[in-house]
C-alpha cells in the first residue's frame, strides 16, 4: 500500500512538474494549499526528495521547491522508492536487505518475486510527464 507520505511526495512532484522550466522556486505554502498537503508533512517529504536530487529546496523568504529534472525523466517508482521503498513490497521476503532462508524451497517466493518485478517495472514506466498528459 502506498503510504500517505508517498502520496504527498507524488502530489508534490506532480505539482512541480507543471511548473517545470520556470526559473523561480515555488513557495511551499502555495504547494501546501493547492495540493492539500499539510505544511509540516510537505517539508518532510521535500527534504527527502531534495536529498535524493529530485528537487531543489531553499528555505527563507524567497525559498521553495523546484524540480531538478524534466518530468519525463522522473517515474512513480523513483519517487515512491525514495520516500518509502518498503510500501512497494508485495512480501517482506523480497526486501533487498533481508534474505529468506526458505527462498530456495518456497514455491510462493518465485511467484511473488515475478509479481514484484512486474510492479517495479510498471511503476518505472510511468513518468510524471505521462501523468500530466492524463489531466
């Protein structure tokens, strides 16, 4: 399940995708109001996306956010995995930081792994440019 934090991140990148190419930063308060994201949560999500290089973030009077890459180069998988990669997992045995001692004999593991790969690939093929065109 996509977490609320990941949903906020998707909304943030969607909004900034519509502003892509403009030199000025978009004020955080404007994004918060327009996208209905609580200001505090928006700042937390923005910090994570900025640390990953997806957006530029600047504090202060003339601060705000700006997208660092064209929307065609940013995918849903990119944004969700930055915010909460575990929310994309079909089963915890597929988490890259853990190994299941039964994966060599578990018949479900291989099926779940295929499903996981399909989900990751599907989300990697959905760009924010495509999302903007659907509106």
